[in-house]
C-alpha cells in the first residue's frame, strides 16, 4: 500500500482561497468587539439587577398613576433584564461566531444571515438601551454596541467587498462534480 506524500485536497483549498479583503477583516473585528461589549453589558446587567428592578417599578408607577408602594404590593412583575441579556448573549454569540467564520471564507448566504442577525440585535439593543430608568452605564454600553453593529454592517456592505463575495467562495460542499 503506497502512501501519497503529495498535498491533500484540503491543502489545495487552503492555498487557493481568496485573501480576505481588509474591509471584511475590519467588519469581522467590529463584530467580535460587539460581542465583547455585549458580554460586558450582560455582566453589568447582572450587577445592576436591583437598580433595574427599582427603575421598572418606578416607571410602572408613573405610567399607571399609582404609588411605588402600591406597585410593589400589586401583582406587577418587573421585567427580568438579566435573563433577557443572558438569553441574547447565549444565542447571539454562537450564531455570530459561526457566521463570522463563514463570511471570512466569502459565503454570501452567511453575509446575508449575519446582516439580518446584526440588524435585529441592533434594534433590540436600541430599544432595551432606551427603556425608561435604564442606568447611564447600560445606555452607554447599548450605544457603543449599536454603533459597532452599524460599523459592522457598513464595512460588510462596502462596495469594495462585492467582488469578494461574488467570487471567493463557490462552496466546495455545494459544488456538484459529475464524474461520468
């Protein structure tokens, strides 16, 4: 039995891969920075749970015309900010990491999916970051996160990247080879 000492198919793919354009690289770094900001915001949300609960109760009391004591004694359940932040982090980061890896090799479907994910996350963080009574630190983290989302989208959809996403990745797992 002879052992092939030559390059394998995976080595050939690695050497023929198109280089990642600088704008795509910057976009992916911005996406990773956004994930880090999101993790910090989740940790801050955990630390400020009592402050957020009190702000939610105060906002509900103001909206309904009740006293804060009456709201505390009522069946009103304050919004669980930490649970929402943790759920967003736990779902967003793994999805985004997979999509970042696929965008890096030029997969157009991943570009579209990452765009949708980043856009939806930006809207949710914008809404949650501007909720009445939100501490200034969380508002600032939400603003930084939304800005990084916008930067990611701007860099991903830069016109210089168009050719990369059209030509870089033909999808070796999707290519049909007819050997007849």
